[in-house]
């Protein structure tokens, strides 16, 4: 009995992984659009960034626990779904727009809130992903 040699398509960056990221990214982009169309602009970005940080933490721990960290599942849900759902570029762009409009305090508060809420959300997500351990 011989061990299966991993196919290049299964390797990180292989065709299957890239397809998984593409499909997850489509779902994340659609979800992001839905939130952006129903929640006011700054709140939408803040909400998806914090929720995405939480979800990424949960996914990381759950998939690691099941040894799926380098699988198509991780590719689809981590870099794909969460990567498309959350966006650092939109956060920065919106902060610049606030500054341009003279709302410097609002821009700084927005950036601080994104970091101060996103970091604990990611940590909580990892803890939840480990089953509270």
C-alpha cells in the first residue's frame, strides 16, 4: 500500500486552492455588498471588519483542530470569504474621506474603534473556535 503523493493542484497556491479562494471570495463579496446596501457606510465597514475578525478566529481554530488548515476549506473560508468580506482598504479610504471633509476626530475615532474592536473580536473568535478553551 503506497501513500498518496499530493497533487500540485492540492498544494497551497495550486489550482484547487485558487478555485476555493475564488468561490469563497465571491460569497464574501456578495455578503459585503448586502451589508453595504443595508447599513450606513462607516458602520457597514466597521461591522464587517469586526465580524470578519471574529469569524476568521473561529475558522482558524476549528479548521486547525480538524487538520484542515491547508485545505480547500480553509482557502475558501479564510482568504476567500473573510478576505473579500473584510477590507482594510475601504477602512483607510473612508478615514481619508472623513479627514478630507474636516472630520479629523471622527476619522481617528473610526480607526481606533476598528482596531480596538477588531483585535478582541479576533481573539474571541480563536477562543470560540477552540470551544472556549
